[in-house]
C-alpha cells in the first residue's frame, strides 16, 4: 500500500466513523460502530499494519496521521457514549417517576384464615378459664395414639383404612390430639388443665363434612373431685363465649373408648333459635364429643383412678367454624378460593 492510497483510506474512515458514531442511538449500536471503524478487520487497521513497509519519511508522516485518526475516533466514541448513557438514565428516571399529587392506594384489609380465627378464639376462651396450651408430635406411636386411650389392637380405628401409618413399626400420623393428653398425664401430676390444638390425619374420603387432614382442639382436666357437672358447666361457658349468651347446650349419651360415661354435645341453632331450619334440621347443631376420663386411661398414665377423676372433650375446628360462620362445605376451608376467603377480610 503506497502513502497516497493509505492517506485516502484514513480520510474515508474518518468520515465513515463520524457518520456511524452520530447515527448510533443506543450503547449497543455504538459498540457495533466502534468495531466497524476501530476493530482488527477495519480498513484503518490495515493502514496501521502497512506502515512497516513504507520508507522512513513516509512512515513517520503517515504514522502521525494514523495516530491522530485513531485519537479523533476514540474521542468521538467517548463523547457519544456519555450522551447515550445520560439519555438512558434520564429515560429510566422518567419511567420510574411518581406523581406525588395522586391520592394514595389503601391496602386491602387482610385477615387470618377462618380456621386460625376459630382456633385462636377457642384457645383464648379456655386459657381465660385457666387452661394451658399443650402441644405434641404429629407422628405418634401406637401406645400414645391408641393403647393408652383404651383402644385395643382389634379396634376398627387402628386399621389401615382409618389410619395413616408411616412405617411397619407402628408409627403413624396421629388420628386425634388425644395423644398429647396422654403425654401430659405421663409427665405431669394432677391437677391438670390443658387445651390441645393441632393437626390430625385420617384415611377419610373427602366430602362436604370430612377431610383427611383436619384440625382439633381437645381439653383435659384431672383433679380430685372432678364430676360430670364440671364438664357440663365448662361446655356451657365455652358455648356462650363462642356463639352468644342465648345459646343452649344439649348433652346426649354416646360411646368413646377413652371416656366413661361419654356424650355428644350440641348447641341450639343460632339461625332459628332452636326451632328447626334448613341449617340444623331439628334445632340443634352437633359440636363435640366429651365424657369422664376412663379409669383405665388414668391408670395407663400412672394416675391413681381411686383418688383422681377427670373429664375430656374434643372438637373439630372445621366443624366449629362451619357452625359459627354458617359454612355448609368443609372443603371450602382448604381449597384456597379467594372469593370464599374474602368473606373474612378485616376480621380480628
């Protein structure tokens, strides 16, 4: 390449480089322009590589002009890059601008889940009566879940149909929170007054009134001189606090292996006042099972059944919530339908 041809290329590349740099509208386009005019394959680079074959005088003059061309193009690139980056930052600020004169947006009122609301209310009522909250493991052995509660090996509740076993050694997901009552009586001497909320598991066919994973609150009182009258008074006090002062409680005989005698407790329908309607049918809403602690259960836990007596009760939190909120399908509590949960917005 002779000096005249090289000088012509330098002038052409300077003009082409200025045009490409001015035309760039983004930093990415500017990087492409830089590669086109200053890259290893750019024409101006070929001029620089040919300097070694020129005479000394021509090399000196062309080398100076080549360096000046490189410096001018780099200066143009830097100036244009600064403009583009400043413009991009301004655009970002405009996109993120907030009109401070607009009225604020009120957050939607939130709420606990209805089952949490009911559980917290039940626990609050009984702790004000002097009960303490007890908790225990959700994976239990057969002793605490069945045998200590006077449920023998041939009882139908112990089959795989009704229970969820986790291994062949008899460990299972607890079928009720009564197992925590056993653990409490094993480790604490009377007097005992505990309330036991928690999650329980059974192999149930899920329908409007049954879930395979549900929640219970069970209560236990053991002391000298505890009678069935104490149980009734406790349940009546709880029902009035939970459902209103006018509610009535009805106890009917029933059988549970761990209590003797046992009963079912129902409350008068708060919709019809106990007359009978489509919600209750006969004026009563079934609420919970209860009874006097079976002497054998006390003896299994090392408590003298000749000296001490006690009562126990257990209720499904879902069932109480259905009664309290007038819900006719238990599945609504676990399906996560926002339209259903919106009913409880702002609830305390």
